């Protein structure tokens, strides 16, 4: 391997980008190669890049990088990183993005031929993958031209959300997926596990999505949560909650204190039982989402789920225990420790809370998917739909999650 392409401890994305660049053959030898040390980009957060120049090229007085995504574009001058090892053909640079992005962000050098690479703003569940601002002229089938106000950073409205092919998988994680085990003083060992996914119903490149691009942000969701009494004879399932639903998402504003994004949807929840043990509810909900970029590449997400009961005849007083809002907080790094909190306050003063703490034990597959050690603490009413009006002792469980 040529000396100019030797890297110290390359990451997975670095190896991928390097392989893709080499595949271009002789033309690649004339291109500048940019390798990012991270896959996630946040406004105001410092990033480190490795730049490898062609053998015959000279280093310019200034290198500029262009970032483009979610209807936002900016040009940043790269600053040499002090104290980092360099060679005649390779240098380390740092940059600090000033604009806020949503979804996938494209990056490449300006003024020289270089590879183009992709970054992810925050996490892939952070919201709509492409944002388009107000315009009367459609420039292509997926985007609208930005107005001068949008380019200068001024707020514009309304904002329309359009999905783009490849920006987000059609099938992806919705809520956390985990298997955790604990101990109940009455029943002995017990386990709780959850599977959850969302599926984009209309692909942007499909017939329906192509005809009406706005439909490409309509999602089907399914979440299943089970309580398993491992300590009982025959190890029965105490209760299972099945939650199919539909939601639509759209972008909000990058100006605080307005929400960064919105979701609105319908959801059915049932335990699948008959007669006296049957429980089910139907809700319509609205979820405003705020993202706050914190120091050290951490992010705080606040996403209250505000709902109205469309049907609750099998548990008519459930609002006394569950209330009308799920208060959700998420804080941490996608490649490190992550905290999630849920709090419910019923109209009669009954409350419940859940805390999930996870840490990666393998390299991530996607932004939220990999292998994580998972600690869960639950206290209060309604751990299952069957027991929505019962208070149980605090449950502490430990296990593994694959999405968080």
C-alpha cells in the first residue's frame, strides 16, 4: 500500500471510504481523499478530518469543505489540528459546523476534486430526512429551491418534508428493542422484552411516492412488549401489549424555542385477551420534538407524546393512572452512554416512571442499532395494560438491547 494511504487505527467508515476511493482506479489517484473520524455531525460540535492529497498536488493556502443536507448548505474553512502526526501527503484538520441539519449530510472539498462522503445529523431517528422550504417553483421531483432568506439563516415557513431515496432505510427501529431480566418478590425471576420497528409505506422512488412525494413520510409502526414470569410453573407470559400504529412526520424550525420536528399519529394498544382480562385503547397523538446539542458530542432530546383517547371502554378510568402525556427524555452519545426517561402522571395523582441506561458493547450497525448492555428501572402503575391500575414494587432488570 502506498505510504500516502497508511492510516492509524482507521474506523469502519474510514475503511469503507478508502476502499470505495481505490475502486475508481487511475482517476482516484488524481483526487483528494477526505476521511471523517466520526459518522455523526452536530451543530457547534468540533469534528476531525484526515485529508490525503495526490502525490503531485500542492497544499493550498486554505482548504474548504462544503456541507449540504436538509435544505441547508454551508462552506467551512478547515483548520490544521495541532499536535497530530502529519506526512507530506496527509494532514489532520478540524471544523465546527454552524448550521443545524436533519438526517443525512453530504460533504466534499471545494476547489479541488475529492471524494464525497456522508454524515448523519444527531441520530437517524432524530426526524425527517430532508427538509424543503417554501417556494412556488419545483426544481426537481424531491426538492424545492431555497429562498434568499433560507440561505442567510432567516426562518421561512411553511416547511415541507420530503423523503429522498437512500436517506433512511424503509425499515428501521422505532422504540428501543431489548431483553432484560430481574426479580419479583412475589413471582421470583421475571423478564421483560420489547421489539419495535417502523416502516415507510411509500418509497420515494415508487409509483405512489413518485406521484405524491409527501406520502413518503407516512410510517407504519409496531411495538410489542411482554412480561414473562420465569419463576412460575411453566413460565407463563403475564401480559403482552401489542401496539400497531400510523404516524406522519414533518420538520419544525431550527430556531429555539420552536420544536425541531413534529409527529402526529394513531395507535391501537391491546393485550390480546378475552372477557374480563381484555384491555385495549385507541389514541390519537401529537409529538413535538426538541433536540439540543450538548458538549462532547452529546445530545438531549425532549419529545412529549400528547394523546387523546378515542376508545377506552375496557378501562374507562385509565386516564386516572396514565394521564394524557408521556414525558420522554433521551440524553447521551450514540457511541457511548445513553439515558432514556419516561414519566406519566395520571389525573388522580397516580404516577409511573421508567429509566433505561445503555452502553455499547460492540460497534454500531446503524445510528441506534448494535449491541448494548441495558439496565432498566420501573416504578409505579401500569407496567402492563392489564395492570394499568395496580402499583407494583420497583423493578430493576439487566440485559441486552439491540436498538436504543
